[in-house]
C-alpha cells in the first residue's frame, strides 16, 4: 500500500505545474504561477496606523493601494488572514 507522501508525489509528478518558490526564514513555500498577477520591485512604503499584526505598510501601484505584510511574522503568529 502506498504511503500518503508517495501518493502525493506520484500525483504531483503526473500533473506538473509551474510554481513561484520563495523562502520565509528557513522554510520553502510555493505558489502556483497561475495565481501570480505580477512581480514588482518594492517602492517606498507608507505606514498604516492601527493595521493588522505583521503589516509593515502599503504602497500605491497604478492607483491601487497594496498592503505589504511581513510573511515571517504572519506565518509564525498562526493567525488567519
């Protein structure tokens, strides 16, 4: 009988998908490329008072306000969101 890890690897190998990989601390994470709209350089940030834990600011991207989170802090907090 296959172990769950082997089954997952077999499924992944039979149906490959491109992933955007990134590190947070020593952990490696991946996001399907089809879920990524754009990668851009981080401009100067504006402080956002009374924001969620892990929020480090926001910036304007072609008229849209984009919040910026410290993923390491958010992932370690265990809070949803």
